[in-house]
C-alpha cells in the first residue's frame, strides 16, 4: 500500500537541492558586489528560483514518486510534467544574467552553448530525449532500476531547460530568440512531439509491463485507461504550455511590428 507520509530524503536529492540553493544565495549575496556592483538583491528571481527547486522536489521527492514508480503511468507522466513545465521555467527565470553570463560567455564554452541552445538543436534534443525514454524497454528499465530512473529524470530536466531556453533565457550573451522565431519554434516542437503522444494514447496494447501488472488503486480503472490518461495528459499539458508561451510570443511579435 502507499505510504502517503513517505517523502524521499536521500543525500543525492536533498544534498543536490541544498547545494543549488546555497550556491544561488552565495552568488546573489556576498558575491553580488563583485558580479554586479550596485544591483539590488533580486527578490523576485529568488522566489522563482526556489519555487523551481520546490516543484522539482515535489515531483521526485513527494509520495507522488511512489505512486509513479509502482502503480500509475499517469502519475509518472505528472512527475515529468512538473519537471518540464513549472520547475524548469521557474529555475531559468530565477537566474539573473549577471550570475551566469561570466560562465556562459567564457571563450571555450560560449560557442558550444550557442550551438546547443540554438532552437533547432534545443527542440530536437528535447524531442529525442522525451521520445526515446518513452520506448517500452527504456521506460520499464528506469522503473526497475533506481539509478537509471534518476538518470532519466535528470535528462528530462536538462532537456526541459534546453527546450525553454530560446523563450526564457536569462542570459544576455545567449539571449531569448525574437518572438517570430519563438512562435515557429513552439509549433515545430508541438508537431515533433505528436508521434510520441499518438504512440502512447492510441496503442492497442499496454506498453509498460510494470503498469500492466501493477495493483490497481482505483476500481474499474484499468492499465489501458491509465495509459490513455497519461497520453492525453502529455498532449493537453504540452499544448496548453506551448499555447500560453505562443500567446506571449505573439504579443511580443505584434509590438515589434507596431
């Protein structure tokens, strides 16, 4: 049975989040006078950054993780969506440009990052990572092996950061793309992700043995129903997120045209 009081407190998870939060605080506090003299403490970005860390922890550290690993594919899909949407977006928006640009602008690193964050590369990487991990062999492997599952989640989060970079980049040396490019980019990724959604949603078979033979948490809610719900969640949340971003990009493009 599910223990709703169980929250993960593994050193790698708590330690990683604490280090990320500590590093941000140190850079925004004692080191701010060196990195950005005269800049006030970024309260709004602090709220967004630490909210991003909180969403990440809720996705992988809360009892949701137990439900996702053992019982429901739809719960696992919700985990991924928490990482891809609120966690990744808030993480990026919580990084001041003066905090990251000294690293991103380094001569040996800048050309590589400029290539990796190009919309074509970023969108392709996101699509390939998400699509590949939903292949039955890899997905079920991650459910059976904790280390592989951690790698899967880190790859999802990293791919999500790349996906949102052309829209929400906090950097001045690798800035967001122009609104017109953003609109084309969002539509392109939506189209590229459609085969993954269709594969999950319209499959006649239950794709992942772990969920096919898992104990049912709800009566009359079969593994096939769970898979259908997961596929619909993938598409609807993806469309909603992309359309919201597309609306922002459209108004930016309209202002440019005016």
